[in-house]
């Protein structure tokens, strides 16, 4: 190759340099194919590997191949093959030097080359008061090519502070958080116009909590016992701007819309407001009025008012019957 062309090659883009190396290797392969000596057969094999390799993802591999080519060329093969081999080695050396001197630029060039789906990983934040579940979700999500965990929290207070700083694309949030309620956190996020999408993940019965989560501002609801593939499916669908519910729950909600009324089989607890349901759950977990008031940051008098409303809505006669029903509900939903 004339010197002026080689000078152009030294300063050229990497894809053009790679193309030259592959073209030269293919020419060498053709020359080897026309010869019958064993050394030329070896050149043909090595040139084939060289022509099919990636010059800038495997420079060390190419350097090794060129060395093997040089050794294989020691013999009585045609002068043209030796001349071309010499050119390949010379140009490869120049390209290697150029790449080392401009590695930051090359790295930057490579950083924008992947397809749009792989350019940017979506940031995921986990809110759950169970460390083992957070750990399991982290392993599952970080193993995906387009997702990455950016943070986690065990309480609503920690979560809100971190979410404001980290600005995740999606928050996976347990409805039942120790010392707080996930529904309140969802409402608080929406009140602060946080743009992160929300997937509610919970042990709670979906017929009772899925609709509440969506009304609060979540874009999906999935039960913890669902398979990991369903969790990933829910995340991807929500990131694409869609609502995610199980097929059973989606069909149930569509029937409610079509009928224009509540399903006759709605659970008794379904008539309670979100706050009343929180109080009902706390009663079932054995908490007294003062303890519930402190946990929910309301007065004991307000808790008593909620207790009265719950009894009326669920047609319960007295405090004993309320406690009995609440304990049974908590136990049957594994909320202890």
C-alpha cells in the first residue's frame, strides 16, 4: 500500500481500519487457496480466522494470529503472499499504535454504538422491609441486560428521601411496610409529582389491594408468590408505559367497569377506606389504640373513630367481634 494511503489509515476511523485488515486477510486467504503447499494451507486457515475476527474487540487475538501467519509463511510460498503478509503486519502495527494513543476516543465511540435498547439501563429502586426479599430481587434484576438496581430502602421515610435523590425509572414497593403503609408512600410520591413509575409487590390478596394501589398511583400490582419471570414481565410492561395486573385481576376489573357496579362477591374488607383498612390490619396484629395512633401518626380519638366506622361498615356488633374478625383476616392473609 502506498505511504500516503497508509498515513490515511493511521488516522482513520476504527471501522475503516478493521475493514482494511479483513480485506487484506481475505486476499491472503485466496492466494493460499491457489497453492498446494502445507504452509500455504496453514496460511489459508489462519487468514480465514483473521478475516473473520474483530480488529478492535480482539487486538491481542489478531496479534497472535499475525505471528502464527508469519511463522507459517516461512517456506517456498509465492512472493506475492509474503509481500501481502508484510503489508498486513505493517498496517496492523500502525493501527495498534493509533488505537493506543486514542483509546479514550475509541471508548467513547464504542459507548454510543449499541442499539437504543442497550444504551441506557433503567434504574430500579426496591422498597421492602424484608432484607432477604430485597436481596433476591436485586440478584434477579441486576442479571437483566437493561435493568440495574440503583438503591433500596426498608422504610417509607428512607425510600422517599433516596427516591428524590436517585430519581429511579421504576420503584418496586411493598404495600405492607414495617411501621408505615405502602399505599401512603405511593400517594406521597404522587403528591410530590415524583415521575418514577411504581410496581406494588405484596403478599396481600390482589382482589382487595390491586385496585387500591392503582388508585393511589401505582401502574401495576403483583403478588410476591408469582414467578420471577412474571415480576420481570411486570417491570418491563410498566417501563413501556402500560398497566400491569394478573389476567384474573384485569378481567375482574373489566367486569366491574362493564357492569357499572361492585362485584357481589367483593370481600367485606373491600368497603373500608385505605386508612380504615390500615387500622383494621393493626387491630388484627394485636396492636392497641395508642400503639396504632403512634404508628399512623394520628390521635387515639381518631383511631377510635375509625374503629367505629369499621364496625358499622362490616356489620360487627362490638369491639370483641371486630378484634376476632381482624385477627382471622390477618392470619388468613399471612400478615403477622
